[in-house]
C-alpha cells in the first residue's frame, strides 16, 4: 500500500508512506521523503515494486538512509537499479546495506517488512547537497547506532527518521538505547527547527515543541524509574508500577518490543553510583507470559 502526498505547503517535499497490506489493511506504515532529487529512505521490501511505480517520472539522484533497519532500506536496490543513483548512509550502516542478511529479522519483521536486497552504498558526508538545498547530517544514535538525521537550516526542515516519531514511548525494542535517544533528541532540539518530517509519516510544523515535549516525557519517566529502583524494586515491579501490563506489541513481537525492555534500558543507563545495575542473565529472554498468567514478583520463579 502506497500513499503519496505533498509534505510542505509549496510542494518542495513529497511524502511516500508505505505499508504491506495484510487482510486488506496496512500492517504498519513507514515513510520516505523526496526533495529536489534526494530520496530519504526507501520503505520496505514488500512494497518495493509499488514504491518504484510511485517514483515514475521523478528525478532521483541520491538516496540517503537514516539507518539500516529493514523498513527504511527495503527498496534501495530497486531504486538504485532504476535510477543509477548513489546510496549513502552512516558508515556503521554500510555492512547491512551491502548484505542485509547480516541483520537478523524476527518473524514479525519478515511479515511486516521483509528482507531487503543488497545494494551498493557509500558513507554519507557531513553535508548532503542538491541543486536547491543543503542538508546537515547529524549522527543521532539511540534508535540504532547508525542513525542519522538531515537538517536543512535555511528552511528549518528536520528529517528525523526514527530518532523522533512522536508519541509517548511505553515499550522498547531490543538493542535500543533510551539514554542515547534522549541525548540525540536534545541535540536536535538545539537546532532552529521549523518542521519535522518523521519516519512514521507524521509531519509537524510546531518548531522544536514536539522535541522538547518528548524529552520532558522521557526524562520524567526515567526519574520515576530511578526513584523506584532506589527503593529496591525489581525491573518487573517497576514496569508494573509505572506502565502496567505489557502492551499488545509485546505479544505480536514475541517480546522483541516490551515495556520491561524500556525499564531495563533506563536502568542500564544510570550510573553505577546512583543505581547499581541489576545482574542480567545472558540467556535469551523467553517470550512474554500471556495476559492473566504473569508470574507474581514475590514468587521464586523469575522469567527475567
């Protein structure tokens, strides 16, 4: 499923929202943006053919990926073959772009987005230039170590990828770093932002306000988690106190996303002096316990 629409009043930026259709409904939208021959991300592999059709008649000279997750690089190879264009990304993303099998895909990721085909790619520089615009490249780890954002200073346009997607985070995926995410958001909030073009497809024209709101929410949540941990509560007890039961996404992803991972990411980021880190077993975490069958915190059996 593809949706193409104007993302700025003057039409300089086009938004291309893509999602695989499951049972006639979009499974999960992600977005790419086109501006003056520059393509920022390419959606997922399941919609690559539709994505190319949507670009028919457009000029594409360069693809820049915000990061190497499969829902942002899925049509790289198809676009590169069709337009004979260069693909660029953060240096840490290049091994996955060149060989996507280096990135393990859990079942839900294969179903929703699919595995991309390999493409040729090179490191992005400090600036990306088109005929009319000049974009600053900003390293913004947290969502992934290889994440970057693009900022056009004359227009105040911030292409945030998944570094900022709005909402109030209540679950986190394995491998995400919540403290790095907050630091990256603070870095972005220092910019004279006018519009935010997020990886989810939401376009915000409220300047820095959405960034500042997200920072305040995440920091306040972290303060609550730290306080409860200093009282001696376990990660699971904190999750129950602060968030409640696990969300549906935990069961859809078999625990790859979970509220417990969010809590643990906060705890991992606190300094040893303030909050001694909990010992973490190296075994793989089992799938979440179905609703109504959770193990009570005061029972000896632990599934953390």
